[in-house]
C-alpha cells in the first residue's frame, strides 16, 4: 500500500491538517515544521497528488470529485439524500463518490484520512465523529456537514425541535400525557439533539417524557425496543427514525398491543415506507432531499470562490405528517378534556 498523508503526519509528529498545509499552502507553516514534514514524506516515499487544488483557476472548467460519507445507505432517508445530491451534483460538475461507514466512527476516521488527498471536497452526513475531529481530518479540503452543526465549517441541519414540537402538541391534544422516546445510537448527534429538545418541549407541554435505552437505528432495533415501550406504560412513543418506528409497530403487535388503539407511534424522516406500512405511519418529515441539494450548492461555492468564505449554517423546516398510527387515548374526547381542565 502506498504511504498516505496520515502516515506522513504520524511520522512527523504533527496533525493531519498541518501535514496537508505543508503541500497545499506551505507559507502558512513554520520553517522547522515544514522541513520535518518534507523529510518524513521523503523517508517513507510519500508523493503528493499532482492534481490537487488550484481551485479558483481550475474547478469551474473541470469536474470536481466529492466524497459523500453516510452512516447507512440501506436507510431510505440517506438514499433520498444521496440521490438528490448526485442529481444536483451533475449540474454543478461534481462527481459524487459514495462511502458507507456502517455507523462506525473508526471507519469514518479511516475514510476521511484516506480520501483527504484524493478528492476536492467532502459532504459528511450524520457523522459519528465530533465535528472538530472531522474538520481536522479534512484539513484544507472544503467540507459540508449535514445533520451536525459546527462553527468551523458549513452545515445543513433540519429543524428537529420544531417537528418534535408539532408531534408533542398533536399527541397532547389527543390526550397523551405519558410519551416515550425510543433512542437511536449513542454516537448520533441527531439523537442527542432530539433528546434535549424533547425534554424541554415535554416540560413546556406538561407531558411525562420517558427516555428509553439506545438501540440500533433499524427495524430490528425498533423490535428490540418494543417490549420497553409497552412496559413503560406510555400511551404514545416517538421513535428516532421511521425504521425503528416500524420495528416498534411490529414488536408491539407480537405482544398483543394494537396501534393506534393501545399505542400511538410517531416516526421521524417520513420515508416512503411510512405510506405503505399497515397502519400507515405518522412521521416528522425531514427534508433530506433538499439537504442534499443545499450541501452540493454550499460546497460548490467554496470550491469556486476566489477567497475563503466564512462558515454558515442552514436550518431546514420540518413538518409532522399525520397518518393512521396515531389516535386519541381510549375514552378521551376534546370536550371531556375541556370539562376536566375547567
């Protein structure tokens, strides 16, 4: 295997971003550090890519290669994100190279390190590594984060809090006062962001929120969570994503629990599966196709700019889509609730 820039950085005892600047912008590096990096590169036989970066002069007239990194291409929400980005990337003269990390931060780190010298830009969706680590690994390569905020680079995030607010308000109107949340991966920034929003919103709505344990963000993870959902005594559950919600629906049925008569279920993402499940799934629509287009546009701006552009964050709206998996608490009516409140 040919030596990589990561190997150079390790041998020289510097960060990956510093090693990158030694070859892309050496004037920004101290003389002694630069000499150490060049010496390390010569000792292990590393040769910098000759096709790398003169962006302002070359990228408008040639195709840029962009690495798109997602945690699970088998999840329909990421499939829609990739499809939209690839279609729009074609118009922006971007060739999208897709990589799936299988939700592993180690795999994510390895991919970023290996591709850093081979691509013109990165789009990283729902990363498992901290944002600062990703920025460091990308060095001077333009980067857009999706489903993760950062002050150091561009980001695109759905407004999860507003969608969750809509869901809790809807459930509260239906008489649900005890709601569970089935968590996804502990490495997911989206999961932690939703937990924080739900805790605040549930307190404001006077809803008893019960956080359940972490599970795989798959139908199997949802099925594993079903018993905890039923045991919690909650009359409604919000799942980390649609796949988990459908797994909970299946697991609840196996336990003799009817949806929505005994348990209301809300998913997140509003994937095509939500419309074909039985019952159809109420879900919070997250505009991931639009996020794919936005991320491509933001990266294009950085690739073609003649001067550095300050990082910015774009927040996209979310919307609750009501279907058959949610209903009122048994024996409850709006009029009855109004009398009891009086």
